[in-house]
C-alpha cells in the first residue's frame, strides 16, 4: 500500500473551508471533511486563524465525488449536524 503525501493549505484572508472545498474537491459541502481532518486544531469552523496550516483529506478517506448527489447530500447533512454545536 502506497501512502500518499499529506496535502495542506494555508488559511489566508478571505479564505473559508467552503471555498477551499470548492477549489480542491469540487463542492462547497465537502468543507466538513476538511474540518473533521483538522478538528484538533480548529475550535470553530466559522473562525479559522489566518496562517493556520490545514491538512486536506485524501479523496479516498471520505465519499467526495462532486458529481454524485448522494455524496454531496451526505456531506451537507453531516455539516449541518456539526454546525448545530456552534
């Protein structure tokens, strides 16, 4: 089994988890998976410090096919659930 290198992004002004998810995975709803991958260093997914380095999930870690409505729906449902805690 080949380990993929960890891909990262750095938070910059105006950048949000939703925008990163759209850019990297093709749908804004996949922000939840970036959050879950980094929840040890993110207190609130709405307020992420500028300069924080976030690990991106590998595409096989979660169901993240932007062309699959079930994957998008599942991510949205999970994201909505998580946001109720904030």
